[in-house]
C-alpha cells in the first residue's frame, strides 16, 4: 500500500492536487481512496459530487471520503463518548448537543489517523491519498502519537490506578462520574493504535508527504517551516508541487509583471527544497472542478510519470542533540568544504556553495543559539549550535 499526504498553507490548492493525483492513480487500475481530514471539507466541491463520512465509489477504482468527527466518535469511541456525555449531562448542560461537545479540538486529526490505520490493516485500498488540513493542523496530526507517548508511558498507569482507588469516594462528593476501568482501557487501546500508525507514517517505503506551494513569498516561508518540522519528525518529503504557475505562452502585459514575480519565487523554491523533485501545475483558464479538469491537472503535473511512486527517499535535514549542543545536518552531495559559506538571519540559515544559495528555516530551539562550527561528513554538512547568543 502507498500513503501520500498533501500539505501546505490554506488556499494553495492542496485539495485539487490531491484529487488530481487520485484520478491519475485510479486510471492506472489501482484501488485508490482520496480522503479529506480538513474540518472545512472542499473535496466534494473539487469533484463536484456528493460525498459522505464513509468511502463513496465515484469512478472506477476511485473512492472519496470526508472524515466527520461526530460520525467517527460514534463508530469507534463508544465507551469514551458515553463517559464524556455522562460527565456533561451530570452538570445539566443544555441548549448544546452533547455529542458535539464530546468532539474536542484536534479530534479530527486523531480520528483521521485511526481511520487510515483501519484501511491499512484491512488492505482495503492500494493507494490512500490524504488531503490534509492547512500546515499547522497537519503538523499537529503527524505529531499526535509522539505527543501522547510520554504521557501514556509515564503518567497513564499511575492515573489509571488512582482513578480506580478514588472512584467510590470521589463520585458522591464531587457529584460527577469518574471514568471506569473500561474507559481507561479504551483510551489505552486508542493510544496503541496511534503508536502503530506513527510507525506506518515514518516508513519511507509506504508513506510520503508532498508540500504544495504557490510562487508567493508568504506561502514559501510557511512551506519552509513545515519542511523543517517534518524533517524533525523524520517523515519522508518526496516532492514539492508548485501550483498556479502562469504559463509562458501568456503574453498579456498585465501578466508579464506577475510572470517576473513568479520567476523570482520559483528560484526561491528551488533554493529552499533542493534536491527534492519539483513539479508544476499551471494557472488554468478556468477553475479546476470535475473529473475532466482534475485529469487535465494530473496530466500537467506528472506528464508521463507514475503519480504515486516514491519521488525521493533520503534524509535532507536532520537534528540531533549532543550534550549541550545541537547538530543541524544538511545533505549536500558533490560539495567541497572550501566552497561553502554560512549566514544566519533570524530563523533562516543561508548556505552558499559557489553561486548556488540554499535557504532553510531553523526550528525555534535553535533561534537563540549561535553557530559554533561546521564540518563535512559523509556528504552531510553538520552545523553545531550552542550558547544563548544569536551570532
């Protein structure tokens, strides 16, 4: 099975590109599911067809689904939802549907992972293409298993024992129900599933993340940040797709200015994400809606390539901590040490090799640290950060 996640800033066209990739995949005869994890779903608008919280076959070999939080909770969180509903109604909450209140912020991300795990284990589809929420929510989705691990490993066993002991005393005094051992057991089961999903997402032979950008400064800067953090979590980013590029044959004077601006930012994209393969989708003369336009978009992006093959599979950036220092490693093959210069500007690290420039966004941890040194090792440029002064 192949799993491909499309992420990027809101409004860059992730949904259209995810849908176009799914159409191309289905054409190859692969059972393909395209699923939206964004609470503000637009997948149905992209296909111009009605969808549901369960997979709907919309064309031969092609299924689509918009994950609905309330539906997912009812399907797989029975005991937890029953407890949360009892907790809320015990305080006579009125005028708001308790089922909606049991879907807390971030639940969409968690439920999406659990549903994808279900499909993976059942081998329901050959390819799953995920139209992710905007960048911040995507990072939250992918970091969910890691965030829970410490709490579940260190605190959960203690909390579970404590609840079991105080439940008979606390319930009458507080006037609210305490979670039963069955509820705590279901939470543990969900955590184990998330941990299993983390291993699948980190498996470079199965899962790829693709970043969608427009040739605009704000979009590129956010894409750089997400690229850095995805590398920290060791996910395989295998391609960048640049959407809404004005075609060269457009000669109108009004668009000439925009073409010059886009040319500058296309160079910035190459500097930021090299050596990742970069694909381009043009700004079409009409909106990308329906199967015909989605097929056309997919043909423009991938031309004669396999849309679901792994486009790149190497670590480009890596962050490690050694004693009190951090090592920022950047994959830079065919480079001589004497040709390299470094410059740091706030959260941006600029590496120049001769006339070639590479820009990378640093994680927050390194922002107040100065560069202590750098060296080459196995085609990796390793930059040491330490101290508290930004040099």
